[in-house]
């Protein structure tokens, strides 16, 4: 049975089929967001489709678990645990539970299972996770710097524009908007009427956050991606060299 499960799991048809089912699940969830309650036939079809998709996911997980030497080996991989949790919670019946909202949200997250089957998606997530320790220090510095600017902005502009600068909480939300580049000229215009030199405040904040710190975060992630590509290329070259060596050894032995 393990050989059968292994043969099924490693086929391209199996992976492609599960990807199609995941996409179909995403389309089903999207259709349900429209007002289709008056179309009872369509709603019943979607409900039955959801049951079928859940059963397919269950069999898919069982096949992947059965293909391992031991069941526990399946849970040694983080992505397998992610799939197992999503599929397990998807088994919660919607009609007979008090956590209907949670079950529906889990069905939305089933789309994330594409990450398991598409290596490029896994690479993106793994790169982001690797970047968290380095990016966290930059993010902490950004928070401290934004907190200081928010305090200064509240002191300078609270009387001029209390809607955006009345307290430090509103000031931080306003600065977050400025950092994204969204409508910050309007905020500047509302303060320059009484504070002509307020442009200095906005220009310095934008230079520090948008042009320096945010680009620093992007640089960290790009550097990690480049390093991962170099390591993957190096491993691929080593594998090819090993294959060539083995072939030469086989020829020497046969010759």
C-alpha cells in the first residue's frame, strides 16, 4: 500500500488535480459572497461541492500520510502540518456548530494550500520567514522613529488639524498614511495655512521612512532571495557533478 500511495503522490496528475480542486474551492467561496440565497438550487450545488472538496482533501491527506515510511514522518514537515490543520478544521460541519464563522474562514484559508503544491510560493513564504529576524530590528526602529514624529506632530499641529493630530494615536495613523504616500499633500496643505514651515516636518519624515527605512527592508528581502538562489544553484551544480562522477566511475568499472 505504501508503494501505491507513494506512486500516486509523486505523479504530476495527482498534484495538478489537487491544485485544480483548491482553485475550485476558492471559486466556490468567492461565489458565496454574492447574494445567491434566493437561488436555492445554486446554493445547494455549492454546498454539495464544498462537501466533495472536503472529502477529496481528506483522501489527499491520507494518501500523503500513507506514502511515508512512518505516519510521524508526515508531521516532521511544517507545510504538512499546515495542510493537516486546514483540512482537519474543514471537517467541522457548518450547520451543526456554534463556530460557523470560524469554519467559513477556514474554507477561505484553504486557498493557501496552493503554497504546498507550488514550490515558488513556498520559496516566497520561506524567504519572508527568514527575513523576519533582520526586518524586526528595522521595524522596531521605524516604530520608535514614528512614535517620536507622532509626538512632535501632535504638539505642532493638534490645534491646526485636530482630526489628524489631536493625540499621539491619531498622529501615528496619520504618519502611516503619509508613509504610504496617500494624500499627504492634503495633510501638508491643512497645516501650512498656519504653520508655513511644516513642510520641513513632512519632507524629513518621508525621506527617512519611504526612501531609507522601507527601502532597507526591501533590500534585506532581496538579499535573502539572491542568497537562496546562489545556494540553490550551487547545490544543483554539485548534484550534476556527482552524477557525472558516478557515470565516469561506472564507465571505468565497465571498461
